[in-house]
C-alpha cells in the first residue's frame, strides 16, 4: 500500500493579527497536515493569537487534529522565514501559503495528485482575488495565463513541492524580494511545474492601497529590474518606497 504523503503548510507572517486566526481556522480538520506559522518580528497580537491556537491544538484530541506550530524567526525576510519553517517541517510535502490567501477545500488531495503526475517537480494553484472589481478579473486572467503557459506561478498561488526536492535545490535564496520568483526559475530547470485545477482566494488588499493599475505597474517594474540585474536590495527599497 502506498504511503499517504503528509503536508506541512508554512505561513510567513508579519503583523497579521487581523487575518491570521481566520487563515488557521480554514486549515483545520486534517490529521496528516501540520501548519507552521513563522513570525518575522510582529509588533501586533499575531504571536499571541498563534500561541493560543498552538496550545489549544496540543490539548485537543481526535483523528482530525491539525497540528499548529509557531516559530519566531531570528532572521528578517520572508525567504528566511520560509526556510526556517521548512527546517522543522515533518511533512513529505511543503506548501508555502501567504497569510491572506485561502486554499480550496480539497487542497490536500489536489496537492498529492498534482505531484504524482509524471515529470512534475512542483505545483501551485490558480489565483482568484476576493473582490468584485472587473479590473481584478483581468489581473486573475493574466496571472492564470502566465502560470499555465509559462509555468511561472508566484508565491501568492501557494507553491508546493516535496520536502526532498526543496532540500536538494537549497531552499529559498536569501533575497529581500523576488525569492519566490527565483525559486520557481530554479525549479523550471529541474522539471515541470504544474497548476492544480482549483483556485486559491487571495485578499485584494495589495491592490486596494494604490489602485490596480499602479500596483500592477510597480510589480512589473520590479520583475523587469530583476531580469536586468538590479540589486534585490535596491529593488526592495524601490518597492517599499512606491507602496508607501
């Protein structure tokens, strides 16, 4: 009988007290899944909220207990947070989830089925944005087109791969920005990146702050700058400056 692969969901957070409880709640009910929340220096109630969930799960009983772990990362940056979470993960499969993104109900089955396909080395989901704006439907279409035809999903699409693969390629590069893009480009050289036939639902908050057009323009300039060889430190400074 084939062993059922276990899944470790790694969520890097920074000041996510408003949404982290809902995110964790949406991942409950799976005994072969663990959730690792890696804090990068939150100043709000994020750590306290996750600690409460962690304690509650340690005391609970039952077959459908989802284990919750909190890790406080000493090194700044999302790449370091995700690497830190991966270092303690017990799962056969690693899934990297943004705190403002919800997985489809049958995500665990879809992840296993996707990675079982021939030549597939990693996967991700299609993207849906939790907003009725028509301009965001266009963004969704472009993202899903890019993912399907260029095999180039980004971190907000819940990237997943086997633990062994992640270790073999050396994890996320120590970059202040574009760490997910860089990982995907390395994975492309190793095998196929498949898109699971379901959508994650992500918050529209990043587009709401500056507007869809300006946010999209900034993102594309960052990608272009990365391709042209600009320093990731300078790109991060540009990104933060424009976002503020």
